[in-house]
C-alpha cells in the first residue's frame, strides 16, 4: 500500500474495516493521532486544554473541522476493488479527543 504524510506532521493512523453480516465492507472506522507538536498547535487554535479531556462540544467542533478539512484529500481513504475506486460518503460523527498532549480524530 502507498503511504504519505504532510511534511510537518507525523500521524499514527489506524483503520478498522466494518462489514455487514455477509462480509461486505460497510464502513471504515479511522483514527488519526497527531504528533505532540501538531496537537499543541490545534489546542492553541481551538482554545483547548492540551492535556485534555475535551468537552463534548469541543470534541464535535474539532472533529467536524477536521472532517471538513480532510474532504479535499478524500479523507485520506481511497478504497478500491481491483482497479475500481469505491464510492464513499463523508465521515459520520467525527469526534476528537485529547489526552496527555495528543489529539486524536476518529
């Protein structure tokens, strides 16, 4: 698989493939944990406590901002079946969390 990153960000990414009862892909649950420098920058931009935790409103606000911002990159998710790209919808219920100086978007 191909992996690339923004040149000044280091992100730990995790994906879980969710299937229906017949084993067909129905969703991809992704989590992006930002490096501490990016996390501190985002905390500053949104007025967050860098040690967390976030309030529900902050979690939704930051999650929504990232989901909207990542849209231009197709949410860093490019599912394919063979040579054919699979259609996908926008992320649903994007949330952010902040613990020990690390921001994670799910």
